[in-house]
C-alpha cells in the first residue's frame, strides 16, 4: 500500500480549485492513502470557513466539500493520524535545538512531528516555512507545484 503525508494546504487543494490544485491532484492519484495529522482536519474546516466568509463558496458547496472530506476518512482514502505525547516531546526537542533562522510555527511542528513519528520520510506541502523546517524532523519536504 502506498501512502503520502499531505499537510492541510495540500488537502485543501484537492477539494477547492486553487493555484497548484491540478499538480496536487495528480500527486494524490498515485497513492492508495493520504495521511495527515488530526490537526489537519481542523485546518481544513477552517480554510473552508474562510472561503465561505470571503464569498468563494456557498454554504451548500461548503457542506458538500466537508461531507466529501468525512467520506474520504470513512472509506480509508484519508487517514487522520492522532497526536501523542511523544509527538509533543519531539516538538520540544526540535525547538530546543532549532536554529533561530528557521521560522517554525507550532502547527507545522505538530504536522512534522506526527509524520516523523509515523515513519514517513517525505512530507508534501507548498508552504515554504513548513518545507524549510522538515529536515529538523528528519523529513524531506516536497512541493509538486512548479
């Protein structure tokens, strides 16, 4: 079974047409399962709410996208990984030794720690800060969007 770790920016590109959506959809088509930490679920819903607030989607469209997201989880196409104490401990260790030149947000640190703790070696995102911080967790950050 092939599996890739997508952060929430990539999960959003699967459901809402944005710059880079076609490349992310192509990347997702080559695997059996996409994974993201449970935090990504809240981030996905937050992005949907922002899109509705800004008038890019209607409430009905938002409901359809949320239902699709939940169905992907039910059928196993999207695996939401739990956050554990070990992941928070790893976040602390990374922050203790991270160079001050690295911009590492707490949410990115949780995603990266989760991916590393679950044995991933690569993570997919188009967020430059996320990608720059990936090596601190022993991960290779990949962006398929040119």
